[in-house]
């Protein structure tokens, strides 16, 4: 009887592995067929994604990633005054360094908070469980992305950007308060203040690491542009749009675009212009970051910690951000009735991709020069 049970368990394990391998193989074969059969659709999707990277992603994230890396490596994040550190421990269960990272992550961009926390984890100042929880909270789009890529493209007033920024930041603070009982259980001791140092080698290393992170982000954006095109061709986006239309009352086309935004937040530029009724959904999507951002963070983590707590926290924070948006919208939109009810046409020229291209080239030159210098005895 016991042997039969062991054989049954082994058979089930083999069957599960075979089903998993078959499922992955089917996805890859389908993807290969789609790429070969719809080359024009793939080309258009990749071209649009590359433009988003050059005109939106790199200008809004690259500089901030370098600065944030310098803040961690120079030791500035560990120099919080003692009285502030005591307050963050009391109210949030955060040591001084984690509190500084949380504050920066709201304004720095999606991958920055996780990147800074991983540096703390690798140095031994944070354990794996605490790092996983904080990665879900130290997460924000940043003002550069919100105002430049969302409100600046969709709305005729910066008020919408302020609503998105406040909604996402308040959601993170609420999440931190809710999770503070767990965070208080193992607060790391504040070590002696680090000596602040800044050297040319440190700046070069930060440029290289940020450039590599930007490459991962941009390739992820391009990959998800192809996935979005596949969902559109397969009718999945249309079906999801109809479901959202039935739930919320929006038209199915807008629902399909909202679905694309939750896949990749950079797709937000495809939403209807000056539609303030979509702000709660945009706040939720911005707080969630999109599946593309989660894959980027997974690539950044590289198995060092589990990303599942981050995903769970961001799903909850997306709902909280949407609710906060509904609360603050009447306050901020009180004096924006004219802008909200009237679309103001304007003629403008799209930004040039040349600066981003030159920035990529210079980063590659720096990386190549450093690699060459390392080989010289």
C-alpha cells in the first residue's frame, strides 16, 4: 500500500512536470508563429516601444537611478538624524536607512527602491523577509514619469499629475502603517553613521550599473509591446475590455486600453485625452506599476529574494490608490472645472530621441572603457 502511494506521488510529479513543459512549449511555439505570421504588427509594436523608451523611459529614469545609487554607495542614506530615526521606528517600524529609502522611492521611479534595498540586503543590514516586504512598499513612479509621461500627455492641467502623485504616495504610507506591526518585530539596529564618500570610480560604477538596469527595463518594455500586440490580435484585450465595460460602464475600447496599461504602464499615452473619469484607474495602474515593471524587478532581483510579497502588496496598493484618488479628486478639481470640461487644443512638437540615443552611446563607451581597464594588468 505504502509503495503504491509513493509510485502514485512520483507519477503525479512527473505528470505535473510534463504538463508544465508542454504548456511552456505551446506558449513559445505560439509566440514564434505570431512573430512569423504578423511581421508588420510586430514591427509596429517594437517601433512604438523603442520610441517610448527613447522619449519617455530613459529621460525620466536614468538620471534618478544614478543619483539614487550614489546616495546608497556614498553612505548618505545612513545619515538620518537620531530623532527622525526614533520617530520612524515608533510609527512605521523602520530604521533610519530604510526610512530614507522609502522616502526616496516615492519620487525616484519604480526600480530605484528595490535596487537600493537589494544593496542593503547584500551588505547584510537587512534580512530576506524584511527586504521582500519593503520592496512592496518602496515603490513609486516618481514625479518625472507622472508629470512628463502621464498627466503631461493626457491632461491639459498639472492638477491631474498632482492627484496621481498624492494618491500613490498616500497609498504607500497607508500600506506602511498597516504593515508596521510586522516590521517592528525585527527592526535592525542603527549602526554608526557612515562616512560620506564620493569618488570618480563610484560615479562610474553607478553609471554602469544604472545603464545595465536601463537596458533590462527597455528590453522589457519592447517585449511587452509584442505581448500586448498579440493579446490585441487574439481578441483577449477586446474580451477584457468588454468585461471592464460591463463592470464600470466605460466603453469597451477604453477598457481594452486600460488593460494594456495594466500590462505596461507606458501604454498610458494611448488613453483618451482629458477624460478625468479615468483618473482612479490611472492611479491604480500607476501604483501597481504594470506586469512589465514587475518582470523588470524580477530580472533585477535575480532570485535573491522572492518577488511574490511585492506583487501581493502592489495589488492591494493599487486598489487603495484608486480609492484615495476618488477622495482627493473633488478637493483638487474644485477649481479645475473649465480645464476638465473643455479640451484645449495645442500644437507641439514631439521631443527628439537624439539626446537619449547619445546617452546610450556614451554609457556603452563608459562600460567598454571600464571593462578594458580591468583587463590591463
